[in-house]
C-alpha cells in the first residue's frame, strides 16, 4: 500500500475522529446551537420548500423546456445591448419579491440557457433585494431615510454588481448553455404570447402564495394578503386550463387533479400547504405520464431540484447552528453582533455586511431583526449595509451559487456585495450622523 498516496484520507479520518471525540455535547451553548439548527431547518422546510422552492423549480424547468434559447441570448446574452440586458434582468428579478434561496433555481435556469454572466447576476441580486413591500415596510418601521436608501441602493447595486462581474470575467467563455439539451430552438411550437402567459401565471402563483403579512389591516398590501389564497386558487385554475388547452396535458387527469385539490382545500381551509403540495405532486405525476414536452419539463425540474435542495437545506442547517433564529442564539452569541455593529465606524459596517452575507433572512424578517438591533445601539450605516447585503446573500445561497458558478465567480460576487454594502453603509451613516 502506498501510504503517501493515502495520507490525505488518513488525515481526514483522524481529524474526523478528533472532532467527534471532543464534541462538546452537554455544553449549553453547543446543545442550544444544535437545537437552533434543527429548528431553523424545520421552519424552512415548512414555510419555504412547498410554497417557494417547488414552484421555483417548476419555473426553472419550464425556462429550460419552453423558452427559445435565441430569445434568451437576444435579451440577456453576452452580446445583447447592455441597457436592454441589465434593464430586463433587474425588472424581471424585482417583480418576484422572493428570498435569496428561492431566486436560485430561476437564476440557474436563465444562466444555463445562455444569459450573460452580468445580466444573470443582476437578476440574482435584484430578485430578493428589490422588493417593493420590503422597501415600504423598511420606510414605515425604520424611517423613510433608510427605506429610500435601501430602494436606491438595491437598484443601483443590482446593475453595478452585474456590470462588474461582466468586466471581471469578460474573458470567460459562456459555456454553460447547451442548445442540444433543450430541444429544437429554431421553431417554437406555440406563439410567444402563449408561452408568456404560461410564465406569467406561474410567477403570479409563486408571488401570491408567498405574499407576506404587512403587519397592518389597511392598504393595498393588506387587502392582497387577506385574499391571497382565493387569488392563488383562481390563478391555479386558469393555469390548469392553459396546460390542457395549449400544452396538451391530458384532460381527464387534469380534471381529476383539479377536483382533488378543490376537495382538499375545502376539507382543510386552514392548512393551505396541503392542497398546494397535492397540486404540485399531482401535476408532476401528470407530466411523468404525458411524454414529450411534459416529460422533458419534469426532467429539467428534477435536475434543478436534486442539485439545489441538498445544498440549501445543508446551508440553512449550518446558518442556524452558527447564528440561530431571530430572537434565539446559535453558537455565536448575539451580544457579539450587537457590540460589533454599534456606531457608524467603518469596522461596524464591514461586520454588518459580512454578517448579512452569512445570515439567512426570509422575506421581510430582516426588518424586525434590524429594529431590535437599532434599539440595542446599531448605527444607521451598518443597518443599511446589512439591508443591502443580507436579503441578497446567505450561507445557503452561497453554497448553491458556488455549485453553479464555481469558486472564483462566487467569491467575486460575495466580495462585490460585501464591499459595496460596506462603503454605502459607511457613507450613509456619516451623512445622516
């Protein structure tokens, strides 16, 4: 046996043994962090996997199946006019209002279809960062100055970060797309308006099913939240008819599925996850038996799900272990964070941006967290730095981005977000001070 060649394996085994041997089981901080990791992962699975990730996977699979690659290259490709590409990417991402994890399957879909790196990264940042409801609530809860700074900063950041990634890696060839893998891209099987309607309904279902509670009973956002499930059900019904009429899914299975989902919704009106999950599972079963485009759609959806889901859940588990949930502590004491982000110093902004890049924020949860931190002495600048870095990045999303872009592009993206958030927060903090 060649012990020199086996040295790395031996070293890993020894390190693993020592880590387990000295595991601080029974220590309150460690045991609490383990509990927080499991609690956060369970919460993520209950609140985000069915309502956010599964629809996002279906949309990503549909991008690979139904969108003509020439159209992606025309609007988002490396040779597309920059104002057009970055404008489309920022607007497309901004209308989704999703968290940093839900946007990942959609980013993977457009990037693999041939979108330029810069435009794809603009979409990646803008999805979770440019959130109209989050900006309005930030202004209402944390002050109009911070809300305005967040809105302007997020829009500017999405384009500047995308352009910077394009310039840094402009020599890299766009090799991730494979036209042969997506079928015939020369002759679309249906008019563009039908495909656009198909995607509009899927995105609308994703948006309304995840419409967050604005914390008030008045106004437009509150009215939409009060009727989110009837709206979602209506859109899902229209989508089912569209899939039958335009995409040739069999009528009888689709009718049975619609009736089953309706019965479940009537039997469990307080448990919308049940009919929602049943609808997705049933649709996947219909697609599996349909063949043609339907089978390809399911296969593309599965390819994204099996690549992204383990990384996301593992990242959420690790984030919970390190930082805990809002109001709870992981292995890192929350008092450290409160002391590190106090005042308007440059170091406080650096720490806030780095912490935001690691923590996982579900949509809108960053606002009550920051409200508590500001009450504990956090400066206005670090608050903005965290708002600009936090919603767009998280430890789970970093793991997935690495699997899609590789280590160099991922590190560059993280560095751009953290550095820009740091300097923006520092400048804003000194301005308002």
